């Protein structure tokens, strides 16, 4: 069984590296994108099981990536998880209205991150 492939998309390198280390340690396959545009290019070249998307990125936001993924891959798309520090009810409502499957609030705990991945991917394979 192959491990689910997660794409971590964040313009902050430290956030990407921390998420990657936690996820790889748990047995997931992880790739990184430093921008929304890079994430869209990567998705066009290979399918990911889940995208962890920062919402506040310059140029192409997580919201824009979500909209393009939903439009371009309606039948076979990755699970879309918003990764944000914005926690006001209106902001969280906007995340769900945009079509995200789930949301993680920064800073996220190791257990919170792994519980979310387990919920949507069925867990990692240690092989």
C-alpha cells in the first residue's frame, strides 16, 4: 500500500518544513510548493491525495487555488484543507463556502495535523 501524497502549500518556508517533517515522520509522502501558482503547476503534473493550503499567500491565494482545483478537477481532485490563522466566524464560513473540505488553525499541533490527515486519507502506510 502506498502512502497518501500530501502537498503542503505555504509561502513561509518554516511552515512548509515543519509540516513536512511531521507528516513524513508519520509515514506520509510529502511535497512542497512555495506559492499557489506552483501548487497548480504541480497538480497539473501529478495528482495529490490532499493539499494543505495556506490562505494568505501573495499572488495566488489559497482561495484562488481552491477555486481553480474545483473548476479544473471536478471528478478527481485532492482533498483541500485550508491552513490559516484567521479564526473569526465570518472567515471560517468563507473557507467552507469556498469549497474547502476542512480547515486547520495555525499554529496547529502535531496531533491536530495528524488527526486531520487520518480523517481524510485513512492514514499513512509505514512500509
